[in-house]
């Protein structure tokens, strides 16, 4: 197949859009302190001693990805903090582009800041999409297991994605278009890490995805159109709880992006953070 420069650019633009795992809404202002969300004066109550750190997906930022879930988590009495990590050539409002190894180190520094500021010994981490993959690496290789009590990933992804078959096209372009591999490494290091097989995914899987210490909860949707197959987010390991969204709420048609504004996902997050919270199934039909 002959690929012209213009054709390659258009194909790469489509691929970049497909690899944007976390974009869920138009950009909004940075999350302002509200009910504990990014309020650095918040101090954890005895009922919820671990602050919650929210980790966005690829191509998103902390305010876009968390405008729905963050206030609801904070309203339950948690101190809630979010960061934008892994920014690059697209500017400060587009995160998750750096190598996930580098972003894991950035997350570690943020966790230490939250712990130091709030006085908490540990935090909880809740992440969407890359916000599940990258923190899993932090827990396993970055010392996070000793600093995190509960880890919750939704739209979870630990084995990479085929992007519905687009991975084959991406790999073909990377090997046939001169200089493209170097460009992608610079523009979106995490994108290549998601294309299995990759050294990053191999390291994450070796010896099991989870490590002793934190509780792990993984939430996936059968209708996920970005993480394909959706079972890439199922650990199936002792010490990890895997939840298929439709097994909890059969009427929920959320795909990948829809999980960021899904009340059923909110309920499952709150239950994972505190087992005394009882989530309820709410009909939800946004198939994205």
C-alpha cells in the first residue's frame, strides 16, 4: 500500500484521535476548590482518613476528566485532589502524552505532596483509562504500594488495546513511514507503550499486575470502544476485584468515555473506597 505524505498525515490524525483515551468534554477552567476538590486546606476526617487522588486518561486533564465524579466523591466527606500529568507539545491542557514511566514518577511526587500537606499516611487513587495503567506501574515499581490504601481503575487497561484493529495499521505506519517512530515517541510516548507487545506492558504484566498492600478494583464495560478487548482491564488475580459494569447494572450502555459521567461508576468507586457504601443501579444509556 502506497501512503502519501498527505495520506499519512490524515491517517495519523485519525490514529491520534483514537488513541486519545480520556477526552470526555470540552476544556473547562482548572478545578476550583469545591467541597474538598483541590482544596489544599482540606484535612481528612476519621471516617475517610485517606485523601483521594484522581488520575485522568490519555489526552485529558484533571478538570475535564473529573468534573462529574470529583464533586460527588468529595460530597461523601473525602478530601479530593487531581493533577494533570504527562503534558507535551500540545500544551498544558492535554495530558497523558509522556511515557507512562515518566508520568508514574510525576504521580509519585504528587502523592507525596498530598500526604505531606494533609498529614495522611496513605492516599486512595482513582483513575480513568491511562489513569489505571500508569498508576498500576507506580504501585508496582514506584514505591506506591506502601503509600496507597485503595486503587480503583475504570475504563481500565493493563494489556494494551487493539483499537478495534487499528493497532495493525499503526504498527505498519511506524515501520514504513520514515521518521514516524521518532515523532510518535516525542509527541506521545504513552501511545506506543499501549501497542502490544511493548516493553512497558511486558514489565507491568511480569509476575502479575497487582502487588501486595493496596486493594485493587477494576471497572470495565462490555461496550468499551477504545479499550479492545474490554477484558484488557480485568486483572483476574487474587487480591483484585474485577467488575463488569453490565453485570452490576444490565441497563448501563456506557462505553469508554461515558464512564467518566456515569452515576453507576460513581457508586462503584465509592463502594470500592468504603465497602459500607451501597451503590444502586441507575439506567444510563450514553453509548460512548
